[in-house]
């Protein structure tokens, strides 16, 4: 019996050790001064980037660019809703960089001291647009058409960033949308449109670009009233601050600009 | 000697078991510690919370009724008849138990959705299921039905057909036997199965989110409300979670008590 | 009501025929697995035979023509009356009282099932509870009854359904020996003048309750006739074993019997038989003496001891199919042990010999 106990404990200890080893890997000898230089090979180790779900395609591409430019660095990506990511970082998740889909969630981290107050840089904007199923069965031509209860419109709930933007737009235009559903994420809104359940859904321009042929977009000229700004910042206390800074620089630089624009994001 | 029976559980088994129990219980304790007790009552009695709670109770009760209505005949057919392909059918019917709910939601969408297998027909008659409370009930019934079928089928097999045979030879028609013999015999399992179905329906999230949408008072059940509140008001989310935990504890207790067979097989008592 | 059945169940290799006259009780005897329960299940309608026909009174219960081959045909097609419409009640080894109903409701079940009003059914049930001396148990739950009480209620429940035929499947087998006699008396009272089939292992049941017995073995009827005749003049080792008599078979030879092994025993024939006819000899173990050397009597058989079993004041010594009951002292004198060769002898006057 004692032998079995020992074996269990030993296995547990091994697990713990290997876990610690993984965390302790980044060495401290990377020079912070090399941060903004794209060609410096002095960067090594790994960084973990927490990014809003809407950045999945663009940041996956940018991470590859970054790793190509800095062969010594591995970039781990984690995508989720901005508020989920904020919760995770607050609870101690090991993030080196945080890219939020709105300023409110970034503010939560600066308020908590987890991101330096001056650190966040706006790197992209996104505006709402109307996504309709192919063929536009509800014949939606303009934002005002969504006020018609016959047009089954799905929007984001006011609690999430895209919903807040929707509410701002409704106030600015005086159009009230009798939504059939208020989803908790853009993905869910888009899902209802691609499946044809909804005649229209309010999503971001980038979502329509990413969805390809699954949906059609109907531009909203009034959308400029509710521009969503994406800030990015290194997380305070990062184990690899130099690489984190370099990644932020890549995203806010010209490489980032090109990739983001191609995906439909606007310039800040 | 009375009362002292040989246990024979190695100490390390007890230690690991205690770890396992702590693993299950600790998160609940952690959640309790986060509850904002000062604001607890206002948080769970806000308009949106009450709407969600009311909707959840209404839809879950309806789903449970549907589960009983559909599940009892299903369990009887599975337990009492033999036909070609039965084993396969049985596994398929119980699939929602192991299926991720979101997959269930997608499947329901392609069935009852606007462009779905049946939904197209419904749409032609002006019946729209998506984004309605009906959709919530369908999603809940879909995921909860196997619980009822499974517990009832097991009970039917355990009880066996001997009492039913006696009933028949006393002149009772099959329907009378079902009503007066079979169902009373498996009543405890039926109750516990229904309670479990209710609990599963109450906790249903994925399929509802995918298939029914989320609108206050119409399709936004308690789990969806918690998920949404978490975005902006973690205190409200925790408070509502606690409400669900309490309901779950009550449900488990009721199911456990109802599941104990009361006075079956008296013929074996004294020989 | 008279009952007549013949049926074949290929899967269990059972092919039997049974007749019950109006008001007659027939005991079905046979070793385990001989097809007794299959016979009852087919009669009650709980098992569909491959082929066969049954009639109760002038109603045909089933008339099935087997399909497929002899060994594995599918259940036959043809008229089939379901169990609930047969008017045949089945009383099993276990009482199987519905645990969720009171004793009264259990007994009233049959009447209720056939549409009688609650009050009518209750009155009817009470009268039956009185007939089985269990009226004081009316409000109990089955879980509160002893095994004997429960079986008594089960009898009342079966009879309260007014069956045209009552089937009893070893009704006393699960009961304590101390309560079986009381139930046996009750059954004797209620079965009088009633058409019934009782499956039993107990020869006392057969003598007490049955007018006629049918002996089954390996799915076939091997013997049948009036109870006393079948049991006192057994034709099979099983029937002989039931009453505990030795059964010696052979051919008639002058005033004796020549056994298959060539031994000659002197017997007393109860009727005239011609030389060379197949005959059986029954002799009780108590009438058999044992000796170490060949006795001079004309009725003696050698045997190799297989089993020595003390039974109270006697010791039963077995050598294959032969058995003798001797005093413990005699057993000790002979120094009996399995494997020893002894002689079994008896007087011709203690035998019953009859043609097979």
C-alpha cells in the first residue's frame, strides 16, 4: 500500500515539475532595447497573446509573420470574448499581450494595474454593418429597414461590445430594432444569419469579410456614429517584455496595417 | 459485533476519494465566497433575472411534461419489445446524452429551422419556431429526453414482466396493465427520471443558444442570462448561478429519494 | 369448463398434450426443465408455441400452424386469444402481489380490470378474502405480509378473477414447510369442482389436490392417469422417485420377473400378465433387507453401495436405483461404505408388480 502511495505522489510531483519547467523557460537575457527592431535576433522564448475573438484570422497571420521575423520566439495565441480574456488575466492567466475589441475592457485592466495606464495603443477600428443571408430574402436596403418587425433581425445584447455599438447606433439614428434575439457574441449573430434563421444581423464589417459567400453585407452610412476602437498593450509583469513590445510594434506598424485592412478593419 | 462489518478500504483509496470530493465541492465553495450577499436579493430579483427564472421554470416544466409524454412509450418499447435494429436505435436515441449540446442545437436548427427539414413545412403554414419559446422547449426536450428514457428503461427491465403477466392473466388488457401495474411499479424511476430531465432542461444552454436565440422573456433562460450578465455584472452572474446550484441540489435530493424502490418484490420476503 | 391443449415449442424442445375435464384438477409432475412451466405459459397465453391448438369449453384459444422447419420454425400463425381474454388465471411460485396496491385492491384487480365498479369489486374481493381466511389482512400492503399470507392472498386474487381454468405453478415451493399445510388445505377447498392444472414437485400436493397426474420428461408426456395409479404403480424412475419407491423393470417370467441384468425376483402381480410382457415392480425401501452374503430368498438383487444417508431412525442405503432403509445398528454391522457390494432382498408379498 505504501508503495502505491509513493508512486501516486511521485507522479504528481513529476507533473508539477514539468509544469513549472514550462513556465520558467524564457531566459532573462533578452535585451529590452532591441524591442522595436524587427530584425534583431536577440529575442527568444515565447509570448502569449490574448486577443479578441474578432481578431482570430488577422492575429494568426500576424503571429506567423512575427515568428518568421524572430525565429527565436514562439507566439501562443488565445482568442475569446474580450471580457472573458479580461477575467482570465485578472485571475492570473499568463498573458504577455492583450488586444481588446473595445476600450472599455482595456480600461478594466489599466484600472486594475495589470496594464500600464499609458501603454494601450489603438491599432484598428471596426464598424457595424448589416449581414443578410445570400439573396437578401428580407430585402434589407438600409439601417432603417431593420425597424420593420417583419424583418427578423438578430443583434448583440447590450452587455457585449457589439451590442453597445448597436445601441449607440440606434440612439444616433432614432431607429429602434425589434430584434428577435439578442445574442452574447457576434459569432452567434452571424450564425443565425448564415443558417437563414434571421433576415438580418448587425455585425462588424470584418465579420462579413471573413464570412465570405455565406452572407452578404449591406453598408450602413450611419455606422460612423458607433466606431469600435481596438487597443493593444503589453501586460504588466510579462516574463518576456521585449518580445511583447516587439509584437505590439508589429501589430501597430505597417505589416499590421496591411493585414488588418485586408480583413476589413479601419485605421484608428 | 452488531453493526461492525468488514470495510476493507485501503487508506490511500480513501485519501484519493477525498481529493475527488474536494475537486467537486471546492468550486462550489469558491463560488459561494464570491457571492455579493449585500446585493444578493436585488440581484436575483431584477426584472431580467426574474424574467429569466420564470422563463426557465416554465420551459423546463413544459419540456419535462413532453419528456414524460414521449419518453414513457419510448422506454416501454425499448424495454419490452425486440425488433431488428433495436440496439442501434437505442444508442441513437440516447445520443443527446453524450452529444455536445451545441451539436444538438445545430441538428435542431436543420430540422425545425426556417430552412430545416420540417421547419420549411411549418413556415409554409405560418408557424415559425426559431427565436420562439417553443424553440427553447424543443432544445430542452431534445437534451433531457434520454435521461427519462434511460432511467425508466432500466427500471422496467429490473421490474421484469412477471407482474404484468399476472395482470394479464387476471383479465386486464395491455393498456390496463400499463396503467394499473407497470407504471405504478416504475413510478419511483419515472419520478426520478422526470426530475433529472427537469434539471437537465433547466441547465440547458448550448442547444438553446444555437437554436433558439436569446431574448429577454422569450428565449433567454437562466443559463443564458448568467452567461450574458457575466459580461458586465459578474455579481449578478454569481448570484444567479447560486440560484441554479440551489435548484440543482434540491433536484438531486428529490431524485435520490424518489429513486429508491419502495417495497418491490414482497414475494421474496419470507420463505 | 373442459380444457384441451396440444402444442409444440421448438426452441425448448417441448411437445405436449394435456386434457382437463370439467371440474377436474390435473397435477403435472416432472423433473426440472421437463417443460412444465412452458406448458403453463402456453396455456396462459404468455408464450406463443410454434404450432398447436387449445380449446377451453367451446372457445378456441389458439390454432397455430407452424412455419419453417422442425427445429427452428417461427411462432405459428393462426387464431390467437391474448392472455387477458382467455379466462385463465395463473398462480405462480411467488405470490407476485402488486406491491403498490393493498391486499383488498389486489384481490379486486381482476374484477376492476373487467370493468366492474369499485364497490362491486371490493365486495367481491372481500368475499374471496373470507373464503381464504384472510379478511383481516384486507388493508395491509403486500410488503407487510408473510410469505404464506401473501400466497393465500394470491390464491384469492386468482380465483376472484372467476377463471374458467386455474393454473398453479408450484404454489407451495417457496413457502416455509410450517405454513404449506394450511395453504394446501385452502387449495383443496377452493379447487374442489374447479378445472385446474397444478405443477408440483410434491407428491403430497398431487395426492391431496389432483384427480389425475401427468408426468413430463424432456418435453414429452411419459405417463398419465389417476393419481393413485400413476404414483403407486410408477412407470418411470422419476415417478418412482417422487413416492420414494424402488422401481425394478423387466419381463414377466412365470410368477416372477427377470430383470435386464438377468436376475430373477419373485413378485406378486396385481393382475394377470403373460410371460414375456414388460413389467415393473415397486417395492418400498423399508421393506428391503440388506445382507453381506447372498440370501436364500428368491427375491434378491446385488448392488454396489453408492450412498449411505442417515435419516433419523433409519439409514437409507442406495446402490444405483435400488434403495433400502435399515436400522443404524444393522448398517453398522454391515460396515457399509460406498463401493461395498451388498444384497438387497425383499418378500414377494411386499412388492407390487404390474404391466408397463
